[in-house]
């Protein structure tokens, strides 16, 4: 006979008063109160009584609304997640070599890092690019660079992720033109361009234009791809960078969904129906060190997203309610001291991402606290994923932690707190207003500061830094070298493209760009595609738009 909730709670109370109390007399607990990494209180144990506030339909079955347990009914029993190790340095040719190496090692998707000038829309020969060309990502100025980057890679057989935001639509245009030149069917291409500009204002600080035209660019990417690239994800709404800036896991989840709401509302204003574009919305989250909290976070995010899309936006297609996400282990958790233990950190974080149901995963290299990862570090990171996929058997059961009293309770707690934050955001005037006021930035900064103090005091353990520090020197590490010829090689190609293009056509297209930019009702993607095909550089397009939209300067928040 099943016990009632009251009986279970009475039994737990009796256990606390007897067995627990007696044992505490012999051996005290390490702390008087325990919390998750995100500051959510954790009980000593959990029972079926803790599931009382979670309706069974909110847990459900994998692949069925509200998708708490998984977005798809068979998950890794059908195929493993995409193993997408990010790469990017030097010129297109340089990164192309790394791509092909990783593919040969078993990588199943490409993910691209771009250098800072590319991210900020400067050509490689601009004075602001000096010293940064190809240093922390690949340099892309023109279509010719994109051709070199993806040379010899079949884009109909492997998905390509482009990790870029303020200038994302230009890189997407280059990818489209390259695919067309090769004769590919655009509807067969898979991958994503990150494009999530709102989290840049909140956290990562890579922005060019004011908020309103920047959101318009995201809208235009989504609407264009919905009509012309049926399998492509036109945005990767990213909590990862919010977390890496210092936010709590809860704020990572809630702020990402706040940004989602803005983007959906903007696209709906164009007259497009939610089920026409929502199936290709994708997400990007971090996997931090608190194992069970991360699993619960991912499960809660799926449930919250499904409810938002169905109840708020009226989605009817189940594909519009399935939150699909790429995950990356936490770069901010990597340490220089005892750097080889980063392999263990990454392995544990990757396992929680898999148990949380990710669709795509990047595992960090053990040397990323020093520089761009070496080939050896990337191979180790990829092997970490392959061991989880092939040796542990965790892929045999969908949502194997489903039904855990603790995980289900924490999932429901996360859902409640996410919706509480979303309501607070609306009550305060909405996401765009709060970005301008610096409210999100302050929430992130406050938690980051508190975390720094906890690390300094030792309250938050960091092995090798504030715990288990020894005097044994670490083995000498060989970091990824920077090729000093990179800028010279890159600039030479950019100058060649400028010299060979039709100047009259370029001038006409840049004038057309101004006209389109000034008319919010038009989509900017078609003219951008024309420009890229005609040999326009990244800088040509960005500098022209600055004359129409201006630039953005953030108001500091303390």
C-alpha cells in the first residue's frame, strides 16, 4: 500500500529526530546548511513527498510535452549527440587543417571561433585589428576567407556552427553564398549561426550597433532562414556567455529565456506564424560543476520553454516546443595550477550534460586556461566524449535520472524560480528596458563578486588553487603557438579581393544597403548576400551601417 504524503513527511521527521540526531552526536556535518552552486538550499535527503508539488504530467515521457525528460523519444539510442569541438585560429587555411584533423579523430560537427576583429566587424588591415588578427579565432574578412575555411568539407554531410554575434548575419551570408557556389541545396544544410545579440549587452560585451537595430538583424536572420533553409538554426540563444560572465545557473537559465521571448515577439511582428520559425530555434548552455543542479537545470529549461511556446505564443506544432541545445563545459572552471586535472573537471561536466539530454557538446581542452587548445588537448577532449558515448552505457536509457526524488524536486524548483524571474523582468518593464538600465549586468556582477569572495575564502573549493595545493611543479606545458605571418597572409588576400571586385557595383550595393537599413520593414539578408557575392568585406558592410544606425556605448553599472 502506497504511503500518503503526510505519512512520508511524518516518517522523515521521525528519522530526523532519531537516527539523524543520534548520528550527529557522534559526528557533526561539515556545514549547517548546504546549497547548490546556484545558491538553492539542499536538504539532507529527498523522498517521494518532495514530488508532491510536481504533477506527473510535468514529468511525462521523453519526446512528449512538456519535454522535461528529453526533446525526442529515442534520444541517444538512435544516435549520439553531435560531438562539436570548437576551433578557430589564424587564417581560413589554418583552421581548415584543424577541422580536418578533428573530423579524422571522430568529430561529428564543426564549430568555429572567430578572432576579435571579425567579431567586431573590422577588416584585418584596420588599425583596430593590429595584433589581434587570427589570435583568438579565425580571421574572416571576405567570402574568399570562408571558402578557405571550409575547403574540402561537404556541407551537406556535416553541420557547421558559426560562433559570432554582432556581425553574425554577414558570416551567415558568406556561408550561404559559398553553399550556392558549390551547388548545394540550402534546405539540406544543417548547423547554426549564434547571432544572439542580447546576451552580448548583458554579459559578453561584443556589440556594435544600438539595441533596436541589433535585434532587427536577429529577426532578419530568423525570418530569412525560415523561408530558405529549412534545416538550419538561424540563432543559438546563449546562456553560456551569461554564465561565463559570472552569473548563477538560475540566472543563466532565466535570462536566456527572457531573450528568447524578445526574439519571438519581434519575428511575430513581421506576420510570420510561430510554427513557421520556432522549430529551428536552438540554444547554447554551459555545464558547470554542480552535477545534479546542471541536470535539473536542463530538464527545467525544456519544461519552461515548452510552456512558454505553447501557452504564451500559441504554438501547436510539437517541434516548436522542443528545446534543443548545444552544451559546452565550463571554461571558467579550468585552472592553470595542476592543469591536467582539468580533464577530470571536463569529464564530469560532460557527463552531466549528457544525462541532462544535450543535442550537441563541446568539451574543453585541458590547456585552455593558457591559450587556444593544442591538437593533443582537443583529442583528449574529444576522447572524453567518445568514452561517455561508447563505454559507459549511459546512452542506453533516456533520462536515467528521471524519477530521482532530488532531481525531480530540483527541476520543479528551477522551473518555479525561472518563471518568478521572468515575471519580475516583465514587471520592471521588459528585457530591452532592463538591458538599457543595466539591471541584468548588475545581477551577473553581484553573483560573480560573491563567487570570487567564496573562492578567496576557500568556502567554494577549487582543487589545486585553494584546496590540495602542493609544491610539486606542474609538467611544462606546450601551448598553441601564434604564427606571426598570420596578419600578413590575411591582409594580402583581403587586398586582392578589393582589387579584383567591381567598384561601381560595390558602390551601388552599399547605397542599397543604406536604403534597406533605413527601412525596418525590409529584410537585410538579401542585400547582404549580394554584397558578399560581389566581394564586399566585413568592414565595408559594418562601416556603412554605422552611418545609418550609429554605435552603442554602455552605461557602466556599479
